[in-house]
C-alpha cells in the first residue's frame, strides 16, 4: 500500500547523479512530524534503538537547536514517485515501503521523535518505553493528538536528502533508481558496519528459509541489525550448508564442513553468493531483491529449516547418550552442569540456573559445546537422500534416529572427541570429526 506525504524543504537545492535526483535542504517540525506519520524504517537495512547516540542527539536538540543542522548528517529519504509543487514543497509517494522511505538516519529520526514527545509533555514512564523504533512508533500514534497541539511551537530543523528518480517519465530510469537503493543504503550505513546478513535480508535472500522455519524459531531471529532476536541469522545460514553441501552448485561455491563451526562469515558469504547466482535465483524486475527459482536449493533449505529443532534435541539428549555409550560427559572440562543441591557451590563446574538449548530455550541439565554437536549434526546428512525427482529429502526420520540410535552412534563418534582431547574447539575444527560422525551414522542405517 502506497503512502503520500508533502514536505516543505527550506534552503532547497537539487543534484542529479545517474538515475538519481537528490533534493537537499532542511525540514521544520511540522514536516518532520508528517514524515514520521508516513514513513517507517522498513527500507532501512538497520533498525534504530535508544542508546548513547540517540541520547547525544536529544541533548543537542534541547540545548543547541540552532546548531543542530550543522551537527548531523540528518535523514536520507527515498521515493520512487514524486511531484514538485509550489513554494519548495514536494509530494512524495512511497509505493513500496520495503524499498522506499527512511533509508538512513533512523537514529536521528528516533531521537528527534523522542524529543518531540518530550516537548509534548509525555510522561517519563511512557517515554522510557520508546526504546526502539517499533515501541516509539506505537507511542507516537497513541500521542498524535498531543503532538499536534505543540507542532507550531517547536523550533528545530532537520537536514534531509531526498532521493527520487531523475526522470519520472522514463520507466527505465525509475527501474534503475529502485535497483540502486540497497547499494545507496548500504554505503550510507558503512559507518555502522552494515553486516552481510543485513544486506542479504534486504535483498530477499533469506525469505524462503524464513518461510520454511517454524514460527518459534523465525520469530526469534535477528534478521537485520538492531532488530532484536536471540538467534543470529548467521547461525542458521551456517547450518544450511549441511544439506546445501550435498548439491552440485554453480561456480564451485562450497563450504568446508569445519567452517560451519569455525567461520560463519564464510558461510554467510557463500550463501549470499549462491542465492544471487543467476542459475539459482532471478532478480525481481524493478527492484533489488532476488527470487529463488532452483528447486534443488529450495528442497535443501526446507531441510535446513528442520535443523535448529534437531540441534536442540541433540543438545538435550547428547549428554545422557554419551554416558550410556561409555563416556563421562560431566567430567569434561568444557561442560558445565546444573545440580539443584550445588547452586550455592563456588565450584565453576556447577551453574546457578539450568542452562537452555540455543534455539528453543528448553531447560536442560548440561551445557553441550557446539564443537561437539556441529560435527555430529553434520554427520546426520547421512540420513538425507535424493528422491526420484532429484530433490533432497530425509530418507530416515532424524527424530527417530536420535531416539533410537544416538547411543550407538556415539560409541563411534566418541573417539573423535577423545582424539580432540575432549576440547570442543579442537573437535569442531578438525575435519576428521565430521568424517567420524558421517561414517558412524551411515553405518547404522
């Protein structure tokens, strides 16, 4: 759904750069408030949250509003449809808020919005709730009437740069403009160390994986910087290489098994390159995002979406199965445990509270290092096979395998842990551990 807004730009000037027209100037409080009403941070690769930066901005607005335009780069706005009106006013239409709107300057927008709330005498308790963009937007909407009462009394100017197509009448120029928005946003966010995961998310590279994941996982993933979420998207992308590694992929794109444990940045880069390859995805016309077209990769990602739950099942059951296989899991130096009678102990072996599995947050008794678990989970690709249609699937139910054969598998895999001197870092980095696991599991099916 498109959104319209009219902004009055003071000290306005224009520049043209390829398919982009830049409209530069200052907006006053009334235009700023209208901008907050119409635009959100969906198009911004990062989300804004309260912190030291926003506190400094709020202080500057309160103490030196006349100098504020010289102290900040302001806000970057993009719209694929616009019209110049009289008296330095511009009508902007945000046709796709996933692409258009506030591209950069989210922290400026949040801090200035909080400043407006303060001037509207919003109580401190409510203001404290406005700690990120989502909570701020909710409060802004709730208090819009109070804000309207003081708009004319506010005194500040916000620097803005509005980017629009250089030639609205030329569809090619408009398309080129849209496709450039992600690169522009990424470049403007360089000082904030925009991550490859954030850029990949904005390009739609994770949309399929996101849709395949169970809701209790996907809702807790930090898909873009500062977006909240316990689970880092790079953890999921790394695990996805367990099934993806079984495919013949273009341009020799691949990830070594131990990189799933030791170098998740490599996994992210390889994943992004794969999902942008023309043999795997198509570039959506008139935009910068990609759409998965390769059924083989899609099938592998469906399997990848199962892995977080499988990982948590292993996390919970691995210690007991290790003990039953002949080992002593609790005696491993890297392992911590929760024993209710030992919660007051000063011995670092014992935890004050029960540990939790990384994805579902299930309570368990032992911590289970990922250096032990990731090679074993990798070996479970022996339970996968290609069907008559050439698509990867589970040939053996992984939950059944864990319930029925985990102890037997650990009788063999335990040797990899012992050869690594019970050090999870050594085990996770050794390629031989991944071979041990795959062989141990294959021999049981």
